[in-house]
C-alpha cells in the first residue's frame, strides 16, 4: 500500500492529465467549430451563388453530362471531391465597376431595368466547359432589343461578340480575357414575318425556307420534315444554331454536299449601327459565309431545300486488314464515301 505522500503525488498527476485532457477537448471542440464555420462558408460560396440561403449548384445532370443549373454553375473540381455533384460550383467572376463583367444591366437586364428587352443566360461558356469566361451572355428578344443593346454597348465602350449554341471548343467567341466583352445570343430572339419561318416556291419548282438564325436545326426540321423536305447537307447533330452554322464551319458539312452555308441564298443581317439589310447577291453572300460574326449579326437565313421523304443516320464499323496509308484512304474514300480526288 502506497504512503500518503505517494498517493498525493499520483492524485496530482491524475488531475494534471485530466486537466490536459479537458484542455485538448476544448481545443478540439474549438477546431471543430472553426472547421464547421469554414465548411459553411465554403458551401455558401461554392453552391449558394446569390447568397439567399438556397443552394443553386451541387447537382450534376447525369443524363446531359453537365451541371444542372448551367446559368450559374460549372464543373470545378476541388480536392477531395468524391462526386460530380460536389464539383458543380458557382461560376466566380469579379464584379469590377466600369467593365462589361461588372455591369448589372448585362448580368441581370430584367431586374436592373436595362434599356433593352433581353434575358441573361449567366456567363459565356462553351458546351463542355472547355472555356469558362466571365463575359455576360445576353439574349435580346427582338430587333429593337438588339439595336438598343448595340447602342448601349457603343455608349459604354464594350465589345460585342456573337455566339451560336456555344459548341465551339476554343476561344472563337471570346477567351474571357477582355473585361469589356459581352456575348450576344439569338436563342430568345423572334424574327418578323417570313424571317421567323416561311417556305418559298421557286420558278424552277424547287423550294427554299427562311428561318430565324437563332433556331437550331431541330427547330427547322420540326417545320420542314413533316412536309418531306430536308437541307442538302448534314451536320454531326441537330442542336447547332443556324446562324452559327452559317457564320462558321463548325460541324457544318458532309461528304459530297459540302458545308450547309453554301446552300444559303439570302440572309437578313444587322450591322453595327443597328441597320438591317437583306443580302442576296452571291458576291455579298460569299463574304458573310464563315465570317465569324465580323461583319454583323446574321438574323435570318434562307436555304435551299430538297425533297427527301426518308432519312436514316447510322454508324458503319469497319475492320482494316492493316494500319497503313493505303487501308486508311480506302476507308475514307469508299466506306466513308468521301468524294475526294
């Protein structure tokens, strides 16, 4: 049995250990509280984009292969994200006064009382998040809204870039480096009269269709396929905008038929000053095809049509006997039906 002095020493040591343990527990609790606060701030900054207490992001659309709320969210991985949902974060951009990036009229035209009737689609990005920018993505609804937006941009010293469906991978529209750039889209645009949609009979018996340049090929097909018509060339998909196909060569052609823009016979365009022209002379049309929006805004296009009651798209699988130049070009020219010399 220990002496009283030894018992006192043991008790003192036990109290010291207990005190240290309690202190460590307090420190751990404080650290946990700090971590929780940091996590809450991170959740607010990463997923609640407008600070209203509701998560705008943190949800991945597995069917479409992108974040659900595209207007506000983008795929931004941070360690240690375990799911695609966690990597769907708010798009972060500095609201610098005096720039297009920080202009409330462009970022939220409806609430800010902008002098043009337009919808905001957040910030410009390409279809697969190859290029994320802080440039406001604005969608005017009619000709007057377009004119007023161009006038507003001219007054502020902004540069206007024109986008289609955003399917180009690089910085063709903008690379996001210039804070004075805004991006214009015709996705919400409505054209007047036949330039929204119409079909014209030609003297030689053929037909031509006029369509809103902000439409996708799907919108056009919805109108002409029930009538048994099709465009002479085909692209890789139906979701590209007509204006984008004509102003670029992105997914715009097929073997033997060439690019779709070569079948455009008229265009309705808006110049930098808001004036509208109908372009129909071939010597003028040739400069607007594949022009990348440098001449102005293509508002509507007229295209040649051809009668085609049935259409089927399918893939062909071919096994080469060897990997060499001869077999490669045999596949391209014969199996893939490329009309090349």
